[in-house]
């Protein structure tokens, strides 16, 4: 009766509910899962170390689950690359009905193939590869990176350094391609010594920018592949006595919360993570309920011009 069975009369249902309330009874979801072979629980797998990114993911999934019977199980993984073969076993152990995959899990062929073999439904956030493998929500990372690089070049910058993201994330290469396209169009040489590795973390951006500024030929602008690394670069600039944006311009990617509360506020590209998470969750629910599912949604990005970038001093 608590399951809202259609063959039970409304009067009987009401009496059962009243009795359950009086006894403070709560159904055992695991027992129900054994009977129905359905747990009404979905997972969210992520690795991204950016706190702002993770919060937006969870907010989006929970927003779509409001009023639904499904519950969320959050599954953070320290290294998807190292533990890809273990993911499906974890999902089976948790008896999940399906899973939302955030990057880099959303691009991992091992995970995607094993999910398919195990017949575990999934929906993907921000993949850049194998786009037909499962329903996907994404932005055009190449175009977004090209647009923000075009903006920095349009300010007059020619001496530009780059802080790359985590090499296990496919978006790192996609954004790098966008930068390269902008440099090529402007006939600017892409100097390998001005490309520093990062991990999408504040600390990696700080370390990369310290290396950049320690060299004699300081750039006038830094393109960081996410906001956390960009804010790390801004701190490094201050350590070297540099003013932003007078001495060096810094731009990021994502429009995470940190980009809006740092000073100067960070020029960046908005990736609509919250909306992508909502849409991915809808895709998963639609599959679970045997409804039609859109195979792919490309969400718009937006260049957000703030105070961290300006023309180089030589042009001021």
C-alpha cells in the first residue's frame, strides 16, 4: 500500500498510511530493491578536484531529482584512469539503477564499455569523445577556448602563456586546440616553453605560474584552462609583485564561484555545469522510465568579460 499500488482502493491506502505514520514506519529500500530488482537510486561519478565544479554537479542532479522517487549516491573517485576497471563493480555493489558520469569518467572507454556490457544505464556530462556511446551533454570546448583566446589576443597581447589542465581529461586537449586555432589565426607563435602543466587545481596553477614568472621573458597574459588554476596564477603574480591586469592579464574557464569572488574578478568562459547536470539527470530518468531520450545536447557557452584582463601596458 505504501508503494501506491493501482489495485488498492484509496480508503485502504489512507488507513495503511495512517498506521505507518503512527508506528513511525519507513520502508527498507534495500529490501524493496531485492523484490523489485530496482533500487530507485542513481549514482554520480566524478573526479574533478575543483570544489565549485563538484558543487554545481551535485546541485544540478539534486534539482532534477526534486519530487522524484530516485535518491542520489555520490561516488567520488580519486583517479578514474587508475580505477576505471573497478567502477562497474562499485555500481553493482551499490545496486544502483543508473549513473550520471562527469569528466573524465564520461570519456573513459573502459567504463563506457563495461556499463554497456552490464546493462547499466548512464548519461554523460561534458564528454569530448565517443559522443554516440551514451546520451551526452556538452559544450563546444574548442570553440569556447578559441573565443577567450581571441579576446585576449584582441586586447593586444602577443606574449601569452598557457596553463594546461589535467592530462587525463579530454577537455584539456580540446581547449588546447581552441587556443592553437586562435594563435594560428593571429599568426602568433605557440612557444612550448610557455606551456605549463596543471591539474585543474589551485595549487597546480600557483606552481605553474611561479615557474612562468621565474623566467626572464615574462608574458603579458596567461590563459588558464580552468578558474581554480587561474586564481592560483593570480596569487603567484602578486608574490612576484605584479599587478593584475596592469602587469599581467589572467583568464580562466568555467565561471565557477571563485571566479566571481576573487579580485579582480576573473574573465572566463561560462560552462553551464548546473544546467548540464540537470539535463543529464533527465536523460537518465527518461531511460529508466522507457521514455524517448535525446542523444545529445550541446549547451551554449558564454564569454564573461570582467576585470582580470586588459590591454598590455605597452599599448596603454
